[in-house]
């Protein structure tokens, strides 16, 4: 039977910390309440035994599911439904077992007297530290319903940006994979058929190159596959080293065509995050720290950490970004306007919208450039193989006629 670790307040007003065994969490809570206890926290104790609940903890919670939760939760709060009751309603209709467990735990904490932000803190991996800070700011400002709606907007826009970035790379990746597949098929299955016919004769250089390549794949294909896997694994291991990750992130945004997509993707995410935090009433320094933590590019993250330190020391944000070369000049101009007008949150929102349009344009331009290049490359590879085989056949016929 599962065990649950709990914290509660007993009849005497004393805080109690202990464990209890029950078939499920709801049964454990009912037993504790029947003893006159107010449950403030309860979690299932990890066990080595495999069970459905144990497997549920391994299920991923997708960003779309979290965004949908906040969208529906904001609607319920706006309808003046109590927070705990609203979470209970959403918990009952959630299909993801792991998310249901998280929401059930948050509901129990709220019923134990905790505010929503404090009840969400043990689940930072699900909600994120930045989201919890926004909820806390909404509670302090008395505008939780508005903050929840902003959180839903932010999560949806971030998910859309991520999907946009992934989609932009799908087509080139598919064409590259198909090209490699065609090359491997030709070298492994087609060209060896001609080896018996053409082997042992003096052949044109291009034909001999194809035969040598086919022979290499045939005799050392396993070694080449292992070497390729080792190279890929080595790259990912190097990415775990801070210095290499910093060097890679610094130069990948300078790549032709695709580098601008990486750059504006970071700008859009940072601008949207910072705008949402500032609109939620979070101070500029805390907002910069939280938004900087969401940046995946290590080089840009370090630059923004330096900017944040300058702002914390009293330097205006526009002046702190004066020597920054990552953000376009337009960003610094809008930040300056926002500081003078007192509408810095709106300035960053405008930056996010403008850079999002630029990002869309860069993605469309990349697709327009890469598509013909990859098709020409594939055609060139297939044409070279055909040319090599035909040259070999012609040389064979030529030698037979002499």
C-alpha cells in the first residue's frame, strides 16, 4: 500500500509531520481530516515498487497542457469561482495523470491555508519559477485573474514560437535525410551491381571513385556507422562543457541564413517574457533576472547577466545595453523611449511583436533559399552517380570495340 508523507495542523494548533498509509492520496487526506487535522502538505513517498502511480510520475507534462490549464483557470477565476474549487474542476477533467497529481497537491495546500503561489512552489519543474513569481505578484496586487490570463497568453506565445522554430527546420532536415538515404542506397545496393561488370578494368576517374566508395561502405560500413555515432555523441558531450557551449552559442548566431533565425528567436522570447513580467508588476531587476534565465543561448545569457548587474547598480537599462551587440539597434531605441515615457513594458511588447514579424520573414526567406539548394544538391548527387555509371559502361563498350 502506498505511503504518504504529510504536514498538518492538529486540534491543539501544533504542526505535525508524519507518514500515513492509504490506497490513494484522497483516502489519506480523509483519514487525517477525520482526526481533526488540517492538511497543509502531502506527497507520496517514493517506492521501488512499480505501480500505475509510479509510472504516472514519469509521464511528461507538455507546455501546451500547462498553457491550457492557465487559460481555463483564468476563466474560472474571472467567474468568481474559488481558487481551490477551480483547480478541483480542472483536476477532474485533466487526462495527464502526472498533471492531475500536481493539481491535486496544489489544491490540498490551498485548502490548508496556503496562497496559490506558495502552493505551487514545490512544483517549479512543472510551472516554472517565473510563472510562480507572476502569480505571487498578482496576489499582492489583487489582480490574480488578469495575471493568470497573461500567463496563459505568454505560455501560448512561447509554445507557438517554439513550434515555429521547429517547423522551420523540419523541411531542410527531411531533405537532408532523404539525400543521405538516396546516397547510401546507391552506394550500397546499386553501384555494387556494376562492380562485377566493370571491375578489373581501367575506368574513368569518376567511375572508379564510385566503385571505391561502394567498396568502402561494403567492407567498413559498420565502422563508419560507429564512428558517426561516436562523433555525434562526442559533440553532445562537448556541449555539456560550459566553455564549448559558450563558444558554440556565440558563433551559431553568426551562421549565414539560419543564424538570424536563432538570433531573432532569442530576442522574441526574451522580449515577450520581460514584457509579461513587467506588466505583472515585477520590478525591472527581478524581471531581467527571470527573463535572462529563460535564454537558452549561453553567450546571450551571460551578456544579459552583465546588463542586469549594471541595472541593479543604478544604470538605466538603455545605457546598460549600449555596448550590447546582440540586440538590434531598434531594440535599444525603443527601450530608451519606454524609459522616458514610463511605458517600458509596452516598449518590450512592441519589440516582441516587431521581432516576431522579422523572424517570420527570416524563416520564409530561409525556406525559399534552402529548398532549391537542397533539391539541386540531391539532383547533383544522383546525376553524378548516373554519370559515373554511364561513363563506365561507355568505356567498357569502347574497349570491347577495339
